[in-house]
C-alpha cells in the first residue's frame, strides 16, 4: 500500500515511507528473562542481536532528511524473516 499511497499524495507534496521493523529491544522485552532475549537475538542473521531503538530512530531521521525517499518500505530487521502465524 505504501507505493500507491505515495503516488496519490505526491501531488500535495506528501511522501510516504514505511519501516518494517524486526526484533527491537523495547520495554516489552523487559519482562523476558535475559536468556530468552539472547535466544531471540541469536535468530537474527546479522547482527545477531535485538535492534536498538536508537537504530530505528536513526532510520526515521534519515527518511525525514532525504527527500528522494518515497513510496518505499524499508526492512530494518537484520535480514530475519518471521514465519507467518
């Protein structure tokens, strides 16, 4: 949906970019044992860890600052692909 919406809104100078995050160290993970957090991080191909929220923020900032980014979904997931439910 990102690309069609970006095309629809281009005439009013609105860009649309989505971030598809993988596993990030958020407050949700604070309830898990450290062993579980490490096991989840080890599933990420590279780097083999949970993402840092600062990395997400850096990408969001780059999207805002780069006017050529439009109509794209950026995967920020260390190449992990979650199995469908």
